[in-house]
C-alpha cells in the first residue's frame, strides 16, 4: 500500500511517466529516491509533524518529495507554482516549513521568497541550482537507499487557492502514529467507487500542488498503478494520451470538458477513448448540457463528487444516478449533509441554504482559529461555504458559493445559473458572472466572457449573449452587460479567481457588501 511494497514485488513497473518529456520513473526508483530524501530530512532534524514545502511545476521529482514526507510522518505543503515571491514567503512562514524543495525554473521566485523568511533551513533545487540552495539530485544521492527506521504515515497540509482572500492551510492534527502502508481514505474511495487496481492507468491533467490531483495520483500509486502526468492541460494532447497509454482513470474539471467539446467533431472522434472506465470530475460546477454531451461521447463512465481540501465530508454520484437526478452532486458517503438557513435551523427538501457536513473528517485552518470557528455550527457541523439544497431522496444540488451571491435591489442572485448557461453558447469558451456597482440597485449582474474567437467580441455578440440568457432565465438573473476578455483568471484546477474580476469593478466603490464578500 505504498511504493516500498510495490517495489519489492514489481520493481521495474512504471510508477509514473511525464507526458511531455516521456521521462519514466519505476517503483524501484521512486522507492529508493524517496528513502534517500527521507534520510536527508531526518538528518536535517525534521521529525514527525514537521513540515516540508514543495514549490515546483509538474515534474518528475515531485513525487519523490511527497512520498519521502509521506513515509516520514511529515506534513507536506505543496505550493502553487503560479504564486509570487511574497505569496510563497507567506505560506512558507505560515506553515512553518523546515525544508523547501523547488526547481531551477522557479529559482527567481524561490530565492526571493526564502530571503524573506527565517525558518527554512534546508533548501534544495532540482534541475540546476542558484546561490542559497543545494543541488537536489546530488544531495539526495549521498543518502542511504533503505527505509528510515521510524517510518510512519505523514499527510498533506495544503493551502486554499485564495479565490476569495488570502490562502489558509488546511491541517488535520496528527494525534497518533499511523503505521506506514495504512490505506488512505482516497485510496479506499478509488477501490470502492472507481474500480482502482494495480492494472489501472491514471491520467492527471492538473497541477500536482492542488489537493485532488496530488491525493488521487498518490493513492493510485498505493495500488501499484501507473500514473501519466501532464505538465499542463491541452484538450487534444489529453485525448492523445488516453489513446496512447490506454488510460482507465482520470480526474478533470468542467472547463476541461468544455474545451474538449469545443474541438471540431472530426478531431474529437479521431481518438480512441474506449479504455476509460472512470472519469471523475469535481472542484467546480458542471453545466447540465456539458455533462450530457460528455456522457453521450464517452458513455456511462462519468463520476462526480463534492468535497474540499478540508476533507470534512463527501458526496458522490455515478452516471446512472446523475441521469435520474440531473444537476446533483450526489448523496453523502462521508458525513451527513444538512442544509442550514440564516436562523441556524435545518431547512426542508427543496429549500436552498448553506451546506454543512456532520460527522465527517476533522480539520482546522492553520493559524486561523477565527476562520475555523466561523466554519462550524454550535453542533460542530462544518461548511465549505457553498449554498445548495437536498431533494426528497437526499441528493445534493449546489446553487453557488455564498461569497459569490449578488444582492440587487434586495434580491439574492446566484450567478452560477447564468455562467452554466453562457458556456453552452457556441461562441463562448469561458464565462464569469458577477455583481458590479449600481447606484440604484446596489449591484447589477454583469458577465465577463472569453469568446472562442476574440475578433467577434463587441456590441453584437453582447446583445446576442444577453438575449440567449433571457430566453432561458428570469430577466433579473441575466447579465445587463457583457465585457470580453482574451482569457479569464481561472486556476488550472478549474476554480475561477472571481475576486480578481470583482476587484476591477469595485476598486473605486469600496467593494461589495461585506455580508457576502
């Protein structure tokens, strides 16, 4: 149930392959290198519960670091490779990292970040080195290749993407020593829900610093499966890799579905995707028409779940269930879902309110007791900040994030409806809907759209999109105006940095209501 076990039985099996470069790492190599790094961490004074940070793009060294920490009882904090030096320094300081592993491509940002903090004593850089860092490969290879004597399971401590504010670390307390090889919750979900076996081939198209890609890829390795890692997502390359490697499992976000569906039909149909047995999606809302088209194309292999980095609960749904409950994210399989109203009472089926989980996993926001407390009810239930409702059968439907709600003339508007509709328009590649200042109404609804062809941006397309929305939605939910952008500020994991868009419109107006900002 971890690389050491797999390496002992099938040492030459490929643990993972980098899609662009073709570099492969076997289980024997992963086991040996992660052991060496574990020895290094111990020799540098890192003990159970200490923190190692990783600040790299997707590359072949990534899993060496995370598995070294995982088998050493350490926390590992994967930092977004897109952050600035100040943002990286904040996370390094906040998580208390005793070691940092980075890459030459991130040298400038990493060097500036570590110069601003004092606690990072071990600084390693792979694929080259600059002043202030040790060469990763040479330093690693000086260590023993066998396991450290006090192996135990560690865990990740990942930071929120900061779509609505400064990122916070999600920390699960290490109360007990967990023996190495103890199966993780995601591993058990993979086996129970998605048919994970040693013969599986998992394609990961997203950045490894995000919770779902990191946890899923490492869980597939626990089974002895092979993982194919894309350095960055491209819709045609994704389809080519599915065919080339006979991919059985993958996890995507809805924007990836949209980009594949926007390809010419002849391109889409030219690739053999029949090897796929489980395509999992999460992290962002998926418009019903988009999911219907994907099911028609790939068959009943589409699975969805709703959960967060916090691990406080999980709902799941497969294709047949979804077709009977279109738009749902499933029923709870970890924890119990409660829909809570403004007065703190539980709402009946069909009425939207804040989504809470009871009886799920425990977590805290590192160094932020106020945010931790704000995520709880008096009963101890916890929320990720989403709004939704349950149907009579207990299936959950998400309405939107509470922070994105628009209040126009006293009416609450959740922009997800209009966003989901706009991306189905053939001339739209991506869309965001948000509230912008209006003297009379407080806020009005605006769409910011990334067109398929930027040359079509203009008043005619604006009118066409507004009318497109009004044909399906009540007029108060529809945008009153449309702005066009070459690209929206979307996280590679699919989440939209809506705060960055809103800030442009509220810069001179003091910001939207603090009730939902």
